[in-house]
């Protein structure tokens, strides 16, 4: 089982990304859970989301305390939250930032075996969507670094879900954002 913890702020699409990844996993025959951590969420407040993916039935129903992957949608959280808390040995941290992985490692003073990955998802979202919502680019980068699902699975699920709610140009912009982040993510 792969457990992923998402960190962001209200309005950045943490819940959408966590649940969309889980729903897309069903299309590959996997078992999954995707859910937010509820509290007094409001626009701009720190929020968390969780995703579990497995090839077998998932029998636990709680927050994720020891993730293999941590995804940070808002880099300002690096200074205010311990985003690496509980991260397993050899875990992965993916951060939305223009900084390099080495710069992020120094900033959060991370020692050990965790690998750091970065992608400028905010800039990608602004370029492709004209909005500062980094969740879809982060989903593309996550699929690349965690190798949990195929990029094509995410693309098909995005077309299906977003195609019902948004104009074609919005769907295409999100697809471009996912693909760009998949290709632009950098690791140590």
C-alpha cells in the first residue's frame, strides 16, 4: 500500500487532488481511499488531504501518519508545518516551488534518506489555466515521481470528470498543466 499526505491551503485544490488520484486508481483496478482532514477550513487556512492506493482491500480508515510520499502545494507551509513528520525512510517529498530540491532540503533542514522533488506548479497553473490553483500540476508531478498510476489514467479521469463541469479549453488547460509538471519535475 502507498500512503500519500497532501499539505496545502484552502482553495488550492488539496481535497480535489487527493480524491481524484484515489478515484483514478479504480480505473487501474486498484483499491483506494482519498479524503481531506476536516476542521475549520477556510480560504487560505492550512489543510491536509490523504490518499491510499493498494492492490488489495484497504481495511484502515484513519489519517495517514507515516506516508511514503508527502505533497506540498503551498511552499509557505515549509516554514510553519513539519511536513516531513512521520515520513518513512526513503520517502519522497514533492514541493510546489521554483527552488531546487537541494535548496528545499536546506530550508526544511531535512537529514536522512528522503528524496526531495520540486516543480513550479503555481507558474504552470498560471501559464496554462490563468489561475493560481496548483493541484492538477502537482498531480502530474506526483504520478511521475511516485509511479503509482499511469499518466494516461490521470488524463482520462481528468477528461471524464472535468469534461462534465468545464468548457473544453479549461479541460485542455488542465491536461497541459498535468503533462508539463510530469515532464518538468526535478529530483535530487
